[in-house]
């Protein structure tokens, strides 16, 4: 996904903007340097023009954000943010939906990876009334932040019901297996169909991620190449070649498995309320089924439509929370 306001690039691990992880660095013992005397001429310069340390700039507040409300910074448009509509980015929509499921009152603010403290979206800027102050909360810490109950304007965890979308501990392996379908089979096909299908890139990716970043035609071309190259590189990490048919077959099989898992239930894993897994599925199904998006290559969309309970699951969440 776009990472820079003027020239967005894709995060290394996920063009759909999952949080990045940084490589560890070996610690080394610093050597003690000898104390050097400042030359007199340099000292006179700094006496005349002393160094001044300025206070750090505040994080962007956004036109719709105030210190009295939580603000979720996501990929979205000004109009959609004002109307509270869903993000067009799966990584952002996952957490936007989950926070809604958990009863948190917040506003969405249009942003990009370059403006994020962690280098990736989404992140939450809490209301000033919280004990954590205005320190930004990256997506990797949102669940813990909610469970800690450190939120003004949110229901306490005990008031929300279960809604975690997770099975019991003895069924954890099963949960992880289904989550893997989303993180690999469906995500890979989505990367291909959005970024590497020229017709979809021109009709959807370019208007959402390229055109808003700059009006310069040469810069737009550069950004487009970066986005497509990053998606291609990500897919080639998992296979020697990119085979569209293999990717689409994998995502269709994943949709079928998710459909069987959901069955006749309203939410996954027979939860009383939607949880994080529901949000993870909704993040893809809602974008694919969004009638405002002009998908030219529709193979993935057509495969999804075969599974009526997944379509109804998406409609149910869209009506209840958006």
C-alpha cells in the first residue's frame, strides 16, 4: 500500500498494509572515546549562535479529529471518513470493523503510511482523557489496549460479551489453520487481482492509491511501478512463478473452507457477537463485494459469490456496523 504521501510504496510484508516487523540488531559494547577539547573558534561560533532544541511536533489530528475523541487513521477518502464508511484497504478495514464490533466510539481520519509513527496503517490516536494520553496505538497493540480497558467512551470488556471470534484453547490449531487461509490463499489472490491485473489496477488501485498522492504524471507512473513491483515481489517470495490460475483456485478453496466453517451461524466459531476473525473475513469480502468498486477482472469476486452464507455474513456486518 502507499507508504509516502508523495510516492507511496508497499510495506515489505503486505501491500494490504499489515503491520511491519523490523529485523533485530546485534548489540555491541560502545568503546569509550577520549574527551576532546572544543576548538576555540568553534566555541565562539556556538556562543554567538547557540543550539536550540525545539519541541516535537504533535501527531496529525486530522480535520475530523479532536482531543476529546478516539481517531483511527486509515486509508480512506475525506467523504468516506466524514460519513463513517468502511476503508478500502483490507488491513485498515479489519481493525476498523473490529473496533466497531467492540463498541468503541471513534472517528476515521484519512492518512497514509508515511504519516504513521510505525510506518504502517492503521493506528489509533486515543482521546486525551485516557490514562495512556495521546500516545498512538499501532494495530499490533489494539487488542491489548481494548482488553486493558484504558478507553474513554468504550464499553468495558465484560459488557461486550465474548465477541473475540476465537475458539477454545484446545481448538487453537484449527483457528490458526483458518486464519492462514486468509493471510495466504485469499490475500495472495487479492494482491494479484488488484495490483497485477492491469484492468483492475487502472480501475481501482490507481484511483485509490496513486492519483491522490500526486498530480505529476511522471510521479504517478513511478508510484504505479513501485506498487506493482512490490506486489510481484511479495508473491514471488512464496512461489518461483506467479500463476494466476493457481492463485484463484487457492482463494476459491479458501472461501469454500470458510463457508463450511461458518455454516448456518451468524458469526464464526459460533460466537454470540462478531470478533476479530469475523473482521478479518469482512475486510476482504466487503471490498470484493462493494458495488462502488469497478472490478474489471472478476474471477475472485465470482468465486466468492458462490458461497451465499459468506455474502450474507458481509451484508449483516455492513448493515449493523456501517
